[in-house]
């Protein structure tokens, strides 16, 4: 089946940029997502990118998509302690198929 | 944007009892709803897919008699954990999509603790 891989941990200093990477196997992905999960809370959709785009910027967040290499990244500029959370990458084939999630990257921000 | 709610947000129950979790799409009609389970420090695992008016499709390894799913209307799906045991303690998250949208919207999740 389809697979989404992420590194499990990332630690950065407050004020630095964070880059969370993700690779996926589905060549028919239509959308790719980044979700944030704070402790004890549900998933929060951070941003998503359509598969025919290669970049999307939304305030401090920049998503880069390399469709040829099936590589997705999320860059958080000026990382703050409130950004500490688990970030999940997910890919969608169509609206009526379930998302395929990665295992999540735990971002720790050091003050 | 589309809103999906879940109720309750947290539930604590005794072992052997049944718990019902509701998932509602508040401002759109959800032809398909998904139920996920998240174990601590792990990603979401798909449990089942439910289409309005038909029986749910369960993923391999998910007991359909234990996790009863009903999708009786275009805005409501329910997950009932029957005869709950402590190992059923988990975070249950639903998502919903409509035929008109190319994305899914997630509920906030329900944390179940079975004592």
C-alpha cells in the first residue's frame, strides 16, 4: 500500500527556522497536507498543497513539493515555543479515500 | 471552512460498558466519513470507512462487532465501542468528505479512557 515517511524528531532553537521533511510513495496524490497536533488535542490542519504546485507560502509557513522525488517539506520561519508539537504529513489520492499519514515528527523548540 | 465536530471530547468509562462517539459535519453533507484511532505517540490508523446509507468497510484487524459504525445521515456518523476494555483506551478521530470537495475535514477527536 501507499506509504508516507517522516523523521521522528526535530529540535531547533527559538527564532531559527525549522524544516520538517516527508516522503511519500503515491504517484497519484492530489493533495498533500501538514497537520499539527498539540499534546492532548486533535489534529489541526496547518496547510496543504495541490499536487501540481511546487511551493506554497502562508505567513511563517512554506511548503515545498518535489513531485518527481515525492518529497514534501514544511518550513517554519522564526520558530516559537508555541510551535512545539507533532507535525504529520499526509497524502490524499481523492476526496473519498482516506488520508495516508506519516508517523509524525515531534518538533521541540528550545528557548 | 468546513467544520466537523465530535462528541464527547473526552469520556471515561468502566471496563465492559459501551461508549458511543458521534461525528457530525456541521456545514456540509458528508457522503463519506472515516474513523481513525491514534495510539499514544503514533500516527493515526484508519479503522473504517463509512458511506452514508451503507455498511462500513473495516480495515484488516479491526473487529467490526466491537467497533460498530453507523452512518445514518449525511451529517452524522457514530462509532460505538462495545464492551470496552482498557486496551481500547485511545484517541478516536473522525474525518468527513463530500463528493464536492477534494479534501477531508477532521473532527477534534475523542479521548477514551477505559478503567
